[in-house]
């Protein structure tokens, strides 16, 4: 036997754990001393007993009740027990039961149920709550009685009285578990038809005892803690079996609740200590409810130690105060959350921001009881700020990773073997948007020498970032990244500082790559041409092997290789010369050439000599050097023409001086320190200073002061810059500065600067930009729908009027084709207009029916103009106006016109049909002897004839009007 049933165990008695309050039957006379109402006793007839948990969920239903309703126990769980209540009464019965469970009042309600026989039965349902010492309901017990015209069975009243007595024993007795079991066994026979012939005992333990007419397990939770065993020699009725089962269920619930309450008491002490010692602010609140039961406010019952520290007040000072008074920092959001929990009982766990103190709190609230609320508050301001800082760091790190990934991808593209320059630029443009903060909205374009390489969906916008591609000191193209939509402002418009560094790095690498690939291409071509060049070069080239004597001194030179020019100079073919010694072939030159060649062969120092042949007067330059040990190379060049060129160069320098003086652009020679050393007249005229004043100035002194810092040091390579300058009279002009390093050995570090006045050009550019902005503003505010659509990209721009006309936002229409929205009835006209646009012809007055976003149709009148690029039609510009109302009015006008026309035709037919009967009536009047009646009929006939004549005249007049309207195309 488990310790729970050991008489020596120290478990608290059921008196400490449960109590059964006596129901208030002050308005109903008691049937007897058992406390069962006489009214209930008079009403009761079958069926049967029920027990529910504290939450109202079904724990037990008697078999007789289940037979009555034709349902299984599982079908009755939750609110399933109410599924067969009459539809007119079901909602009210469920609401009444929920109210009873919430308030703990006695249950009493009559309703109709659909029985297994297909008929509705009137049920009198009665029940009472069983409570513990704390006043909490631990279960409900009651009976459902069928009062539909059946004989009243006093036996069921006896069963209810027995159950009521057991519930009072459980709720109010001071005995332990064993005593409750024993007294229950004494009370149960009273519910049988022949109590004297019934013997009942309670057998503790999990094993089922043998014997007995009725054996019912006592289950506490999921454990079997005992059995009720009934011995009798009388036949056992179903109601009596239900009575025993109900008593066992009540004992099991009481034992389970006793165990739970014992554990709860210990856990409550632990939780109270935990509540007081927890690191978060804790508040126990009383829910103050209004007349409707809605939460109206909160009163502080208890606070923990952390709350005392946060509020700076003791808990006894705060207890009893309104929540807002006790905690002034509580805001409307927190109060709304607390009201929601108090109303629904659903716990919340939410982060709340308090703007008054600029702090973040983690709020947890739950409702342990109907009128109690526990609120736990944790100040997470430092954590949130740390998280925000971490988020920013992660965002920065993600940006760096994207940038590095972009550069890594670019490196992989550039270093791919065999890839062409066009492929490099296209693939870099494709991967470039991934390096920006909003890659899904970014597009890229790379331009090089008037060629464009675009990423998918590229569209030039005002949210743009670009960097020039410099190739050999010249701006050969640019890298652009655009956002298709506006984004929050950052360091540089919508872009980050790091993105500026990235795009500059990409442009710089592309510049170096272009230089390298062009150099590699040049080298490859030069290698291909080297042999041809070697063969066809104007200089003679001879390669010798140095032949030395035993002492290691050079004595001769064997010819290894020579070109055609050298062979011509020697007057022999290469085949005759290769492999032979020089002095064997030309012994006469041994003395002069031997000393000169020997000097280079011994020292390795190249020698260059210019010699003039006295006979012909031609000049030759010999360059003798040692390409590798044991080899000697001699290059001979006829420099007669060069000598002439030097003389011409001197003459050219004199001409250059004239050009310098007469150039229209300002030119200045600037020393390494930035001082102006020489200027041409145009430079003097541009700035208004004389030459002496300019020679005393530094070049940066001429730059407009706001642009001076950005200008930096004067570039030493060839670049172009546009900046503002200040003249002597204080005017500000725009100039394009082109600088290049002076390649003159005598003037190292000098820079030539050429300044071109572009003030008028810049003003023209600004005016053009303002004009474009005004046009876009007009398009944005236009009442008509304006859009641009390309064959390959769909709609690239559409004005906001599309929302009013078709219901779509401009963003939804970008990238789609307008033809997707043309209805089938308008296809012929649409295709004809497309054909005209394809031929480069404009289209005016095209009326098409377009599908709106809500599925309706809109009539739109369009004027279309083709977009032509490089002689081909690539798209169309359209202005469309909603004419749906006008079209509808025209249809109604035509419909009314034709309806009137039909009515007039009917009137004409009617007039013809009236005339014949009138003639008959008139003839009949002539035959009547009564002269007065005959005259009266004639007057009426004449009256009708006049009306018919008016109809004829109206028909003739209306026909003239119809013909006039048709002639003038008014219908």
C-alpha cells in the first residue's frame, strides 16, 4: 500500500485541503436535513450524474446520460457536451456555464437536448462547487434530470443526496484520507434501493481486488489509488452503478487535489522567496473591474525587493496604492497590455519603450487568478543599446564583407584565363550591385570609349554614384551605380562613405586592368611583329660570339645572327656570313674594330659611336653592347636623316613658341612648388593679371577658395578637372584644367597647365538640368497618364495618374508591358497602332479598353510617339486620358435615341391600329336611332382622331430630326 494511505503518514487531513461550502438555498425550502433542495427533489427524474474539473471540463458522465444523448465520453469533452442542446438554447447554456465557472455560483439550468431516440428531452441540470480551504474550486458535482413527462423517481433524489453528503464530507470533514474512505463506504448504501442489503468497502492500493458486484477504481490524476467494492445480492440498477462511479471520481479528485495542494503550499513558499529575491522588478496587482466586468484599474498588493530599490519606497508604503500612483513612469502602452491580460487571461511578454525616461523595458504579465495580475519588469535599456551598437557593427561588417566579396569576384573575373575585356566589363557590371547596401534596388553601368555594359534592369536615376576610369592618365569611361528608388540619406546622398571607396577602387582596378590588357595585347602583337620587324628594321643588327685565345683575350667574333640590313651592309648573303669569323671575312677592319669590340667584350660597358663616312658624307651611329656573357651585339643605324631632323626640331621649337603665344586657351608652366613661371597671353587675358603679377603667384591662388581644399596638390600626371577660379576683378569663372608633366630633362618636375573657360557651358548644363526637373514635375502632376515603354525593358517610367485611372501604383507598373492590360475587344485597334509605331509613325486618338486592378475596365484615349535610337524604334512614349465616363455617356445617349426611335415607330403603328376601329365605331353611331348618343360618340371619335393626327405629325417631325442627327453624325 502506498505511503499516501499509511495511517502513520503525515499528509495533511482533507480538512486542511478542501471544503464544501453549503450552498445558499435561502430562496428554496430544503427537502430534508441533507441539504438537497425540495424543489430539486420534486423535479428530479432520470438521468444522471456528472462531475467537472475546476475549469469546467468534463471529468465524468454517467452511462445513463450518455445513453440518453447517444454520445461517447470523448465526444462530450470540452464544449462537446453542449453540441446536442437545442440550437435556440445552446449559446445561452454555454454562456451561463462559463459564468458559473468564473464566479463559482451554484449551477441550475433547464434546457432541451436531442436524445438518441431523435426527440428533444427537457433536462434539469443542477450542480454545486467543491472548494478547498483557500476558497478555490477543486471540482463541480451535479446531476442531469430528464423531466420530459416521465414518472418521478425518488431513487435519483436519494442518489443526489448521497453524493451531496459525500461532497460535504470531503469539503468540511476533519478526517484524514482513510477516515474519508471509511465514512464514504458508510454513506454510499443510502443511495441504493435497499440500503440494508448493500455492503461497501474502500480498498486502497493499485491492484484491483477480487469479487464484488461492482468494483470501481479511484483515480487521482493518472494513478489508481484504490477501489470502491460493492457487495449486494439485489440486482444493481444503472443509476446505482453511476452513483458508485461518481463517488469514486469525487474521491479521486479530492485525493489528487489534496496532494496538489500539499505540493502547492511548499511551492508557494519557494515562489514567494523567488519573487522577492528575483533580479527583475516584480508587482502583484489586484484587478479592479467595472460593472461590466471589464478591467478599470489596478491596485498594488505586493512588490519585491528589486521594486523597492527601483521606486525608492518600502513595500508597505506602496501596498494599496493605484498602479499609476505607485509607479508614475507607467505609460499608456503598459496599461493597455495589463488590461488585455486582465481581460483575456492570455499572458504577454513584450518589450516596451518609455519616451519620458528614454528607456526600454521587458514586460511580462500574467493572470494567476481572475482578479490578480503579476507584472515583471526588466530594464533592458543597456542591452538594447548594446544590441543596437552590435547591429550597427554587424551592418558595417556585412557592408565590408559585401565589398570584399565584390572585389574578390572582380578579381576572379579579371584573372580568368582567356577572358576578353568586353566580357570582364560586362561581368563586373553584373556583380557590382551586390556590393551596395541595397543590392536588390541597385543597378550598375560601366562605360568605356562610348560602349556601355549594363547590369540587369539598369535605369539611370538621380540617386547615382559614379567614378571615372582613368587609362594612361586619361578619363576613358566611368563606373556608375544607381538606386531605382529613393533611400534614407547617408554619407553621400543615399550612399555610404565606404561605397564611395568601393566604386573608386573598382574604377581604379578597371583602369589598371584595361592598361594591362591593352599592354598585353600590344606585347602579343609586338612579339608577332618582332620577327618581321627584325627582318625589316632599317638598322643593321649583328650578333657575335666572342672568340678568345688561350689567355682569355678576345681575338675574333663569330657571326651568329644578322638581319637583311646587316647583310646588305656587308655586301653578302646571310648564309655566307653566319658561322664565320668577322676578321676572316673582313680582315681589313681587324685593327680598328678589334680595339672597339674588345673594349666592350672585356668591360661589358656599352659603347655608342657616331661616325661620318668621308666619302659619302653619311652619318652612322653604332651601338655595341654585351647582351649576355660571351656575346656581342652591334646595331648600326644610318642617322643622316636624324641629323637633318635635329635641325628641323630647332625650327619646330620656334614654331611651338608661336603656337604657345597665340593659343586661345590659357597655358601656364608651373614649377614643382606650384609657382607660375611662364604664361601665354590667353592666360593673362583670362585672369586679368599681368605676367609679372602671375610669376609672383602660386597656381592654387587662382582657384576659388571653397574649391581649393578639394583641388589638393597639382597632379603630376595627365588629368582633367573642372573647378571655379577667381579673376583679378573678383569674377568667378568655371574652368577645365588639363595638366601634364613636362618631359624635359632640363626641367624636371615642371607641369604644363591648360585652363579652358567653360563658364558658358556650365550655365547651359545647369539650365538643361533645371528644364529636365521642371518636365518631370509636370509629368508627376499631370492629370493624364504619361509613361515610357521599351520593347526589351517594359515600362521604365509612369506618372502617378496611373493610380487614379487603373488603380496600380507606379512601382507596380515598372518593368511590365502595357499590352498585358489590353482587353480582348481592343486588340485589333491595339495591334494596328503597334504596327504604325513600329514604322516610326505617331498615333493619335487610339481608344482602348484596359483592365483595372479591381477587375473592371477603363476606356483610355492614347496619343503615342515612337522612341527612336540609332535609327530603330526601341519603344514608345504615351499620353493616356481616362474617357470611361465620356464613353459611358455616349452609349447611354445612343441607347436612349434608339429607344425613342422604337417608341415613335410603335406610336405610328398604334395610330394605324386605332383608325380602323374608329371607323367602325363611327359607322355604328350612324345606325343608332338615339340622336343624342350618336352625337356624343361622334364627338369622342373626332377627339381621338385629332390625337392620332397629332401622333402622325409628331412621327413626321421626329423622322426629320433623326435624319438631321444622322447627317451631322450626332448619333
